[in-house]
């Protein structure tokens, strides 16, 4: 894919991908942009615009071939390119993410979890080892890992981020409720769980 895909479009394409997977499981061969739009409660023209970025043309009066459209999304979003990552923090959220097997379908391979709690170190979660945080820099270098999923408490988030930067981690998926201060060459994606919840419940 040569065209730059925005974050909002990527988010919608992953939702389309989920719908297409359900259609494949139901042995449905075709899907229309209108059907996708109705399921997601968005505008039909937006769905068509997104799919046009994939250079995938549907068939008149029939729609898109489900399997082909699913493959187009996977190619555009590089599902086949494996991205290796560590989870930092083996608390409830870190453990839950480690147990989520669907990450591998999207090219994310979580190799291990890291913590400083001696009671947790040496254990396993979903066949993934929980290691002492001090071992991260060496293992990151050996395994060529530059992605960290940060699930530590807020009071430890910046300190941990500083440690990750020194370990040459370049991408931080931040689940901690904290704004991180990192160098310009490190990218942070903040997963604002409470912000999303408040947006959802604002008018209730």
C-alpha cells in the first residue's frame, strides 16, 4: 500500500475485518458497503471511501467478495508482518492482554511479560513467561523487540517509560492513565480507557 492510511480509517478497517470474519464463518460470499454501514451505524459513503483505499472494487448489484476484501485489509494493514512485543506489568490488565489470543491474527506476537514482583516472576501466562524487569534490555536486544505494552500503575508509568527508552524501545502502547514524556524518536499510543468510557456514557 502506497497510500497513507489515517488512524481513524485504520480503526474502521479493523472493524470491517471483524465483520468479514463473521461472514466467512457463516459461509456468506458477498457483502455490500450498505450492510457494513448498517452494522456499524455509519454512513455508506464512508465505507465505500475506506474500501477504495484498498484498490478493491466490488461487483455491481452484488457487493464485495468477502474473502478478497478481508485479504485486502490484511495486506493494507500488514497483518502478515509479525510485530514482537513485551507486556510491562503483570497485573490484572497485563495478564488479561497476555491471555488474548487474537493478537496473533493481527501480527502481534507477545513474547513475555515483565514485572518487579518476586511472587509473580517465574510464572507463566498463556505460555508466556513472567520475567524480572531487569532482564528486559538484554532480551529486547537479543529478540529485536522494540514494542512495549505498558500496563503498570500510574505512579510508576513515567519511571518505567524512562527505563524502556534506555532499553531502546521505540514504540509504547500505553494503558497506564498517565501522559508520558519521551524523546521525539519514541512513539506513544495512549489507550485512554476512562476517556473512552466517559465519551460513551456522557449523555446517559
